[in-house]
């Protein structure tokens, strides 16, 4: 699949791979810090750390949304290239026919699978953090 993808789609997949690694690492690091909260009494340091972690998760959410928007642009480019190649193939009757939208569908499936997993990780870490960011008495 890699060899027949347009250059923009290849660049997007590389960027998605590195962004996903960064996000998974950040989610793991954040969840480890959150698990350490259970051992500490509630104080102002814990509250400020929880707010900083919530801000980090907000930034990761924005990165996730940016990846989704960039996917839309890359997917549209991929579909336009597919339509152009179909028009070229119809003009050339000797051209070998392949599944025209197969690579676009495979590209979309891979990207949405990664984005869905990242969303699930984000949701899980946010759920772990939410008890510590709510305003409570004595916190």
C-alpha cells in the first residue's frame, strides 16, 4: 500500500505515526502521575499538578483534532488523485484496471483506527484525572 500512496498521504502517515507515539507516551506518563495521586493527601501541590495535567490533556486533544483535520485534507487530495487517474484510465483503453478506491479506503481505515485508539486513550486518562480536577471540600 505504501508504494501507491500519494506523497502527501505518506507524509501524513509519518506525521501521524510520530504524533501517535508522542501522544501514547504522554498518556502513559500522565496516567502514572495520576496513579501516584492516590498515595498523597490532598493539598495545593496536588491540585496544581492535576490542573497542569488537565492542561496537557487539553493540548493533546487539540493535537488529536488537528490530526483529524489534516486527515480530511489528505484524504480529499487522495480522492482527487484517484478521480484523475480514473479519467486517465478511461481515455486509455489498454490501461490495466485496478480497484480505484481500494487504497483510499485502506488509508482511511488505518487513519481512523489510529485516531480512534488515541481517542480511547485520551478518554481513559481524562477519566482517571477527573476526580482530582473537580472542586471538592478540603481540596
